[in-house]
C-alpha cells in the first residue's frame, strides 16, 4: 500500500480506521528459549538444511 502525505497532513487522517499508525507489539523471544527438543545436533540440522540448496 502506498500513501502520499501532503505537507502538514497527519498519517492518522489518511489511514483507514482499521489500520493503526503505531507499530505492533514486539515478540518476546526469550520465553521460547529451550522449548524445542531434538535428539539430533542443531548444527547438523542446519548443515543438512543448507545443503538442500546445492
């Protein structure tokens, strides 16, 4: 979506009411640390996935 603002015009005046000009909430990634359990070495998983492109 492209929005053109004229000099002195506020973003809130241009946006539809269902879209806010404020940013969304940030993700707290620390609460997910250690949640994924795997029997395989994470480095080996990463190497295998990256080798699929070659």
